[in-house]
């Protein structure tokens, strides 16, 4: 969960597939899962229910024109400095 939060704070969108693959890799490395295959949707929905205040699954939306126009070079530079 901490890794997902850190990526979200840096502005990375986290897809359901990415979350499932990350969990699968961690489970495999920790010896909790014997096969290296993706977690299923049942696991994903259970995970989202366990962390309702920290993570949500949302459909992406198109960037609003006003928001795109307000992206100044200074704001973009600050973003990349934080990365």
C-alpha cells in the first residue's frame, strides 16, 4: 500500500492491472504464491475494500482545457524536481 501511495503522490496513475501485477510479484517474492501469475479481480476488489480511505479505482477522464492551459513551465519543473 505504501508503494502505491508513493507513486500516486508523484502523479502516476495506478491501473487495476498494475496493482494486480505488483501484488502478484510481492506475493511470489514473499513465498505466498507458488505460481507467477496475475491476481484475479476478486482479489483486487477485496483489496480495494480493505483500503477504502487510501485507494480507489476510477475511470480516467479527459484533461480539461482550463487545467491544460494552467500548466506553466514552473509547475512542470516543480513536478519533475519532485520526481
